């Protein structure tokens, strides 16, 4: 393993993090995050700049409000929309209560939902667990917020993890901002600059904080206090012989391109939706009025020498707006289909998804869940890694000033957790429910007592009493 206490080793790592390849990786991740957070204006403007002159692009109203990336990611990252059920093994009931308390303090379901979103957005996500204010805190990280040195034994596994900020200026990234690029004492959007000056470094052997030049800040101990456990979780489905999952940014790229297409169409409507006034006259003829409008009279002088009269009119453009809109809709439909998403989820006609029955709705929900079913194993593996980190922290710091909120314990490192995610259930209307009961009665699958139990969602013995009461009431009426 790397000796991170060696100045040359740290300097080499710092130098490589500033290389073009690493900067470009972070730049792509940063833009993905900007788009997902609805900060789309600058990426769209940057995309359009090669197609317009500088003056034109600065005078063009840019559409940056249709966030397909956020909509689709939120639709696909559905595993934690409902709280999952966790079954722990290798722990006593008392220990499970403690783990659940830690999970509640960490807001695990909320953070796991965010990690699920990051995973669907970038095909890779990271979770950093660290003590804060006497409790454990889960911090979701995106690829531009972290640097990794892979293991020499397996390039797909990280050995050294470094948490820092992304230098937007060095990365030459145009971002939507209103700040002055000066980090002030009060909270502002430039606070990230201070975070870049302190790099948290973890490996199985070491843990310390260094500055951006690789100098270790004064500390009593630089060894890993968690007995070799590194408090980072790498969430991914598969890799290709390297640490970072190198996939395209099709979701955010298309979001930018789609807003650019809407901008182009809006510019066509704005520029060609009005007739262009024109005047044909001899050079010495002058108009007495130049303001054009329905409430003004335009006086066109006539040449008294018979040189011809002035002529005025409008040149009207005839852009194929219907064809342009059809192209944009086809582009959107094709992209959504490629993602396995119903195109009706996002459309340009304001239509909502309608289901003919509860079964139809169930099938749509199942289809949506199956789109994320393959992610369940990935997120379950992540939860097992999180449990291991939590146990390492509790065994080291519980009952100390670092984690005073938890009692001193000794938990087994081989404990595990199984996660059962919520699955959709059928939603039937009253007519559908009664029709289903009637069909089952007619073919003899149930009797009247079963039908009452199903209809009223009660046990059979309760349904029997209801049936007897109904029969008695019917007899009394006949008397």
C-alpha cells in the first residue's frame, strides 16, 4: 500500500489530480450536477454558442426550464420512495435498536434516495460517513467531489480516497450563478472555495487532512482509527477494469440539447412571427413618420416630377412551426423510449397518463419498478457496506467525545443486513372489484361468504356473521 506520509507520494497524487484527464472527468460530473439541480441556463447557452454569433446569442431568450434529467432520474430512482424493510443478522435485539437509532440520526432513507438518484444520473455514486456533532452523518458525493487512487492489486477497487471541492475556475466551467466569486464570511455560493483548501484523506492505513499543496495539517495521529475500514461506499453495477465507471452523459446531454431545440424554435417564432416592414421609394423621397403601428398613419410622399410613387408593405416569413414541433416531439419520444420510460410521462401537449383499469395501472407500476429492479442488488450491497462502516465507528468511538450519543458497544464486524424494497400493489376501482368477485362466484372459485370477506376486507368468520345477518334481515322482510 502507498505510504501517504511520504511527501513525494502525496505530491505525485496532487499533481495527477490536476491533470487534464481528471479535470475533464470532474467537469462532466459537475455539469451533470448543475443540470440536475435546475441550473441549466449556462450549459444550454454554451451548447448554442457555436451556432450563433456572439451578439445574436446574447439577445436570444434561452429556454432553460424543461428539466428532463431531474424528471427521469426521479422516475427511475424509485427504490426508496417507500421505506424498505431491513432484516439484520448477527446482531442481538438490543444491538439492532442501536443500529436503527444510528440510521435514524443519519437519515438513511433520505440519503439513500439521493444516492439512488446519483447512481441513475452517473452510473456511479459514493457515500462518505463521518462523525458530526456527536452523531454519524452520511454524505452523498458525486464524482467531481472526490479523487481516488486505485489499489495496485485491483484497479476497480479504491485504496486512497480524497474528498475535496471542484475548482470551477480551473475546470473552465460556465455556471449559472449570481455571486462575485469571492468567499465571504457569511454563507454564499462561493463557500466551496474554502472546502478546496482542506482535503480529507483516507486509506486502510492512514487518515489525515492536508491542504491543496499536499501538506499534512498538524494532528496527533495519522493512522486509520477504524482498523482498516475506509468510510466510503462505492455504488456501481459493473466496471471495465478501472475504478471510474466511464459512461456517457446522455441524460444531461439530451436535456441540454432539448432545451436548445426549444430555444431555436422560440427564436424562430420570435424573429419570424412578425412581418418585416419595407419601403420602396426614390432616394430623395422621405417619410414624415417612421413609427409603424395600427394607431399611426404613415405618410409616403409622391414625387411631383412623376418619378413614381413610394410603395410600402410587409414581408412575412412562413416558418414550418408545426414541422419543427413534430421534430422536437419525435426526438423526445425516441429518447424516452431508449430509456425505457413511457413517453407520456413527459410530453409537450400537457397530457397526463390515464389508465383504463387498476390492472393497467398495476402493469405500469410494475414496468416502472422493473426498470429499477436491477438496481436493488446494487443498493442492497451498498447498505451492507454502510452497516460495516457504522459498526466500525461504533466499536471505535461510541461512548467517547466523538460519538457521545451512543453507548459503548462491541459489535460483530460480520453482521449483515438484507433489504426488502417496496413493490407496487393493484389499485382497483369499486366496479372492477365487484366485477372480479362476480366472475369468481360464477365459475365457483368462491362462495357468497368469501365474496363478502373480499368485498369488505374482513376475515371469513366475520363475513359469516354478516351473511347470517343479511339472511335474517331478508327473512324478516318477507314476513
